[in-house]
């Protein structure tokens, strides 16, 4: 949790240097090389009493994993923006230090 202790907002960047952007439809997210837009900012919320985080988009919705495949034949799943529900464990993310990077994991696996 030390990595996020003083942060209010962050930009989520992949190992391919693409940023996670909240789309205007208030449901989908995409990856984009330009991370300078406000759509790339995610507000951090700490889950009380647990070492977990929530990420809120500029649209006021939470980053949530889905069962929808990211690409056909690939193992990755899409993430979505969902309506705020403070007690939904699907919106809670665990962070894992991986060298100089951080991996995010939900109850269902890695992002």
C-alpha cells in the first residue's frame, strides 16, 4: 500500500506503454498511447480494513473486470466501468509489486 499512500489519482499504464482510458459511453475502457487526457486519470479509493484499492474513472464509475474475452482466443478479459457500489468486491483490486512495475489482480485473476 506504500506505493499508493500519498496518491490521489494515477494513470494506469501497460507494459506496452498504453494508458487505460475511460470512454465517454461511461461503460467501456480502451488503451491509448496518449495518457495526458483527464480520461486517463483514475481516482484511488482505499478499501477500509483491507489491503485493496478501487479505481474511479472521471465518469464516477469503478473499474471492474468482466467475463468478456479481450481478444478471441486470448486468455485476457475486458474491464469495464460500472456504477458505483462501494461494497461490490468486483471493484476491489490487489496490487502486487513486480520489480519496478505493479500488477493489479482481482479476486478472479490478473489484469
